C-alpha cells in the first residue's frame, strides 16, 4: 500500500541516473510546507480540535502566559520544518528544541533560549536553522493514540481515508506487520464523507459512546478542510482520545495542490522559506522548476522528461548535473535571463547545457533569451546549446549572428559530449 506521492524532487535529490521505468508517476512540483503552528491554525479554522497554543515571535509575546493558557503542563517547541527538534542543540549550546514544564516563568525563559538562535538537528545543515517562532501549547494528556489520513491516491483515482487504531507510530510499519489494523476507505469526491462513513471510521478506531460521535464529527471537519484548502494529504498522527473525553488532532502533516495556488493565496502566503534553497525560491517567482544539486554542468531544459534524460546523459559521459531546471512550455525571454542568473549563482557550475525541443516552445524565443542573458550577465563559462523544433532555423541564425562563443550541438548526445569536454 502506497502512502506517499512520488515527486521529481525526491528523485533528483538522489543525484544519480534513474531508470526511465521508475519515472512514470514523477511530478515536477514545488511543495508548500507549513510550520507546526501554521497547520494547527488551519485546523482550528475548520473546527478541528487541537490543543490550545500561542506563538511567540518575541519574548514579550509570552507575558501573562498563565492567563492565556491554563494547562497542567506547557510544551515549548521551536518552529522549524526539520525533524529531530527534541534532540537538537542550539548554536548557543542550549539543548533541545522541545521542552515540557509546569512553570509559566520557566516556559517564558525557554522561549528566550530558543528565539532567534540557530537549531541544529540531524536534518538541518551543519550551521543550523534560525528559529523565528516558538510555539507554547497546552500539553495533551493522551489516553489512546490512533491514526487518520485523507489523501489523493492514484490507485483509487481520487481521495481515500486511511485509518488505524494503532497511531503514534510509523503507519507503514503498521501496514506491514499488522495489515488488519489498517482500513482504507475510498471517498466519492461529490458525495463526500457521509455520517455513516464517519461513524464506521470512528468505530474502527475504537472510539466508544460519546467519543464515537465526537470522533465522527472531527473526521467530517477534516474532510471539509481537505476539500476547501485543495489539499492532497491531511495526515493526523496521532489522532487521540484524552482522559477528559476529548478527541484531539495532536500532530498534522498537510500537503497542498500547487496547481490551486491561484485560489489558495492566503495559505501559500504562509510559506516560510527560511529553510529553502534561495535559488529554488527565486526560481519559483518566475515559474521556473529548479532543484539544486551538487554537480558541475548547469542544465536548462524544457519538459521534465527531457530534463531527466539530459541529466542522465551528462552522467553517462562522466560529469554530473548541477541542477534540474525545467523552463516549461510558455517560457519567455525574461524567464531565460532569470534562469541563467540562477544557474550562474552556483559557483560549482563550470559549463551550461541548454537542451530545448520546441513543440509549444518557440526556439527563436529561447535563442533570443540565451543571447540577451549571456550579454547581460557577461557569461564566463562555456555554453552548449542544442535546439530542435519550432522556428529552429531562425533560432540558429540568432545564435550564429550574436558573436558569442556559443557551441551549437546537432543532438543531445553531441551536446552532452561537448559539455563534458568543455570542463
């Protein structure tokens, strides 16, 4: 049973050739990631029960903490996207990005130890990641943990709900070791989650009596959010029962459909790019699909499949790609200029290979963009260009008459050989 949607980012991060047969479901997308407090805020908006919390961006935000939260215990969490916060170490020497305390004064002091320091975990860069937000929440008393996930699934051609009474652990391990504890329920996108479905799921999750009704209602609220925010995944782990008779979504992972960005602008504006590669952030501004790697030949290509093939053939001839960059089918000259700026911002790039097959793309537009970009940034590294398709003769003429030392290639094989030889 597959729980995750494969993406191009997962593949190219490996930095190696990937057999074509493994690329059937690859998508070229840049995923929005929300911090923990942002996910909880979104859940709250759709009436999903979460623990009460505040977010501190400065130490004064924790003044009168006991009046804002009334827990038996506070949980103080540094807000970064990387995992392993609890075992992390700050650049100040302070240990732990997650702490528990019953003392509001100590909770405030803990926030002070975390804010505007860099937290280093197994998943962060060596220098760590700056903590700009700290969440202080009421600790949840957990009687029992379950698992609930709503996601778009290719196998079912639509949304499914995956549920398990064994929550708080890796759900894939549960599916492997005790498959009888996994329930997969396809949802008709038009009919949605009915009362009967919600009750069946609550019963499978072993909620009893009034808790069953509460769990069913929480499931319906989660479904409503899934639809309204154009999510591709809403994973609650754990989905808990408390001794006080509450059903609470303690931790959430929410994935969004990037194609819905135009109608989910408020959500996408929440993105924290502190931990992102600045080149990827810059590329996104110009609708370029860029993923940085650690090779030495910069690639500018149109189409994800052609880009992957270009990366493969570079490695075949003994070099390695410095990036994946798909300029898309509607690329304009200004985007080509920005693409060149991003490519040359990588000091490891020793040559640039442009490989464009002009179907929708006008090769002359690409050629004009290449010439303009090369002159604008005073390109210092070898440039190899292979163009084919719409207006290719006009494009080749533009390159030839530019007076620039651009090496033209007859096909992809020739282009790769020239690129590798140039370094």
